[in-house]
């Protein structure tokens, strides 16, 4: 098996890991680094459960080869809270009851984080577009949209 050493920035910390050449970014996060906040759903770019930020852009980490992250900045849900203190966006999700089983939540949070950084005051339509690649089987989406709207008004 051909391997290489991936050097990248993970949640603003330098990280190096020896991985197979064919590993996806999701494989590296979950299986090599045990960062299991990022979820593996479909594995084929359809559900958004594996969403992370790559240089600030929301991507499905199951469809990104880890070598594409060489030297780049990756952010995962583990990077949102500061110790025990949840981020304001995470708090909005709780307040708006935007979490049920939670399987989609880390992906939703990362898509919303990417959106709010680029566009701090999005319209409802822009919010819907930003999370259109994130599937939720529980909430019916409205609480999630309201949570992101709430955060944009804080
Ligand atoms: S697990 Fe990556 S999009 Fe579904
Ligand atoms: S909260 Fe269960 S899939 Fe979204």
C-alpha cells in the first residue's frame, strides 16, 4: 500500500499523519485522527453528514482525497466550541430545537459556519441554498433554518 505523510492545519493546529494515498479526508479525520464529530453517512457526496470546511469552504469530506488537504486549513465541528463553551451558533441550534438525533448536526453546523463567515446576514433563501446539500431526517428543516437566522441576528 502506498502511503504519504499529510501535513495540514486542523482547527488551527498543525497536524501530520501517515496515510494511504487513496484515503479520503473523512477517512483521515475519523479513522486516523479519531475526530468522530464528522459523520459518515452515504459516503458518496449525497447527504452532507461529513461536511467540513476546507480553506473556509464547505466540502463533503467523503469526496475529497486527503492529499488535496496537503498544506491546507481544515475545520471540523470539534473546532467550534472553546473548551466546554459552545459556540454561539451551536447555542442557537439548541435554543431553536434544531437537533433531534444529531446525525446531521455537525454537517449542518459546518455548512452554516461557512455561510455566515462569507455572508453574516443571509436571507432565508440563501440559508436554504447553503444547507441544500445537508439532509436531515428528523427536524423538518425549519428549526435549523431558524437557528441559523437567529445566529445571523445576534
Ligand atoms: S457521507 Fe459524505 S456526503 Fe454523505
Ligand atoms: S437531527 Fe436527525 S438527521 Fe438531523
